[in-house]
C-alpha cells in the first residue's frame, strides 16, 4: 500500500512528465496515457509501478510490457539483444537502425535478467564481475576498481547482505554440483547485480520472481538511473471469472469443515472399544464371563450373556448411525455447491466470451487457478481427519529406536538358542554352555551405516579384549564408540569379507556364523537411556530370562545393582507398575536396567555411557557403586565420558578419526 507521501510524489511526477505505458497483448500494442495510470493508482493496479519508477530522480523512464503467455514479451528481449533478426520491420536504437550498429558494443550498453538466467560455475564474485568483461574487451572503457564495483552492484541489487551471510561470502561457488543451492529470487538478484555493474543504458527484466510493487520498493533506487528499464509481466487470469469462483470457496469450506468435524468425532477400531470399556460394560460382562466361564456354562447363561453383549453394542451403533447421517449431509452439501459453482462458472464464461470481456485462454487459466487453490485448501482439511492415526504411527516409528536396546532384554521371547552355522565350510560354532570365555577381537573393521554408505564410521579399526579385561573406549563425539558396541551386538553387519569389511571374533569365532539369539543371550547391553517396559519392576528385571526367576533372585540382583533400597521404600515394592503415575528418576531407571543385566549373568557386559543422562551427583555415585560391583568379574567394553571415574583400572583405548 502506498503512503500519502509517495502518492504526492507520484502526483508531482505525473504533472511534470507525460507518462505513457505500452501494453502488448495478442500481437496488438495499445498506448495508455497518464489518465489510465491515475485510475490504476486509485485501485492499486499494475500501472502504479510506472509512476513509482519515475519518482526516483525524476528522469527515469519505465516501460512495462504485460500480456499472456506466448504474446511475445520474451521474444521482444531476444530481438533487442539481436539474438534473432526480425523478418519484417525495423528496430531503432536512438533513431539508428540496430543492424547498422556493432553487436558487441550494442550489447555492452544493455543489461538483461531473463527467465532462464544462467550462473556460471564460478564464485559469486566472478559471476557479478563477468558483467565488466565485455567493457574491458572493447578497450575504450575504464572499469576502475573491480572489487568496489562488484560490491556496489550487489548493494544496489539488494543481495550484498545475503552474500555476506554465506560462510565464504563472495567466494561462495555457484552453478555446479556440490555448490550452494540458491532460490530463484537469490539467483535473479545476482544476475541483476551482474547487469547493473556495467551501468547499462537499457535494462530488461523478463518475468522476475517479484510483484511490481516489491520490485520497485527494493530496487527502485538501483535500476533506471539514467537508463530505460523495461519490465515484462504476464497477465493470465480473468479477474471477473476468478472473483465469482472464489465467492463459492467459503461455501465449500463450510461443507468440508462439517464433514471433517463429524469424521473426527466418529470412533473407529480400538477407540470404539475403549469407549465401551469406559462405561464398564465389557469389564462387567466379558471379563467376568471369561474368568468364570465354567460357572457360566454350568448355569446355562451363554445365550443370556450374548444377548446382553449385543444390547451393549447397540449404543455405539446408534451413535455411529446418527453421525453417518450428518456426514452424508455434509458430503452432499459439498457436492451440490461444487456442481453449482461449476455451472455458474460455465454460464459466466459464455457471457464473458460473448461480449468480448475475456478470451477462452483466460477462462482456462482462471479455472485452473481456482481449482488448484481449492485443492490446496482441501488437502490440509483432509489431513486433519487423519492426524490421530498419523500421531499413532509416528509414535510407533519412534519406538523403533528402543528396539535395539530391547533386543538384549527380550531374549526370552526368541527361539531356543541354537549354534548352527549359517554357512557350510565355516568354523564350528561355540558350544552352548557357560564355558564361553568372552574374549572379543575386532580385526580391520570398515563400516558405514546403510543410510550413509559413502561415510565410513570406522575405517580399519582393530582391537583385542581378553576375557576378564575391562576396556574403556574414549574419543570425541561421533568417533564411533557406540558403533563398536552395536557391531558386537550385531545390530548391524559388517561388509562382506570380500570387500575387506573386517571381522569380529567372539572367542576366536566370527560372529556372523553364530546364531544371533544365542549370541545375544551371552551379552548384556546397558545404554545411557535404558528401556523400561510396561509392567511391574519385578517383571522388568526378569525380562529376557528363559525361565521365570524367583523373587529371591530378583531381589538379589537388585541388591547388587544398588536398586533394592529405593524399590523397597515404594508402597508396592517390586509389584510397583512402571509407566503409571509413578515416575522414576534417570538414576533409578539405570539401576533397574543394571539389575536386569545382573540377573542375566552375561559373559560380556557392554555399557554405553550409563552416567551420561544422570543429573544429580548422588545418582551418579549410586550408579557408579553399582557398576563397581557388577564389573568385578565380567568383561566390560564401554565408551566413557568426561565424568567417568577410574573403575577397576580399565585399559583405555582412544577412538579417533574413525
């Protein structure tokens, strides 16, 4: 919107200069005087651009060429640059025929920013400075300080601040693979700076990615100084037809809103069952009957119970029937409005074409604009109806991250341990017995995650850990410490031996020939954020055991992990349910996870920074004491952080540079 000061300035310019705007449309040229521009100023139309342009300096001349696609606007630019020669007619430059002028000299007086602009494979500085090359080649122009002129041109094109915000500034490379990706406006601004650096006498802007008002408010002081500026814009739509079609959008939105609200209120699937359970009906009838099924049969209550259950189902069925009727009305309303809008559009289209107020192409463009706009509004509305399902799916995906940590604690759900070799001719597998010593050897490990095959996380890592030895892996974040533990657990497999991926040996046997379930039963993994499952504390400690352990064994494991004291203080003790209203601190969760590892009695214990997520110092001390007890007679390969104190005199191994 123009300010009062700007409008007064434009009025003074119009009084001083005879404004003439040339409109090219359908191969016809119409000249509009200042009266047409004055009227468009009052309505905020396109021609306000010309008056605003003239206001800068009082001597600038802007030619706005507008028209439909294919009207010849871009062709006009190519003809002025003499990329093509006209088959008929003449093109005069300062009264002289263009064919009599030297092409190189003439193009040096012009600057153009076209639709398909080109940025060369060079730095931004070099791309802008290329505008001076032709002037140097002519030999008669002094280009002066190139760097100063490049920066000045970038400032005039309103791109200097953006360039300086880049890490390499003007040395940032563009126009090639691996270079920085620029938006269309950013590319056009750089191209505009390249055109302005030569101070052209004629500047042509072909379909810039800005509205006329934005163009002149940003670059009005830069373009046209002592030169003629020609701006080309496309007019595509019939505003009368578009206005009628847009008027029908609120009715469509009302119907779609009613439909969406009803759809979101309809319970489906598990939500329907949850609603019935909230009334206590299923718990009173179903659960009671199933728990006492012998008594139900003895008393002959089968038919009576089925009838009662059918009666209970009638309540949600009635609600669903009522909601379905409302949804049908909403859908029908949307369909009627859509058909009525299309019928009105077709009728109005015929009227406009009949009286010559619009062309068939404009009608098609208007219909496409409104249709795409309606679809853009309808997509988010339709999306709202599926947000609940999307949230549930997202939550399920997020839990996949915990699946790896849960693998070592869910061994009880796996098939019986088996050590059969996965391929013939390999070494005999380790026997399934507690005689497993627990030595680990990593030989020439090369590894990259499946999603980033080109980025090696480990490159030639070799490490040997004797049974009974404590090894601490040290290194910066991202060095690959946690990756080593994941490979030992076989969360990922190495590259095939033929590709020099290396080998991981457990007591001298390649882990790839071992049964995964059996191997993981010999290993216990405790991460920085352990997983506690829904259930009681006792069930969480007992997870992963082939046979249910006794409560005494669970308590003994909790005592070793220094978790028994706080568990016994809970109202329900080991029967306290995890995941309810009671929230455990990170240190308490960590000690419960350690108790789970103690109960499993693994041959190999892997600790992934178990104190990293602990905040209070007392919790770190408690977990540290638990680890002192657990690690005493086991192998431990664990990444350590800066807060980890010396434990069991471990052997420190630094992992760096992969």
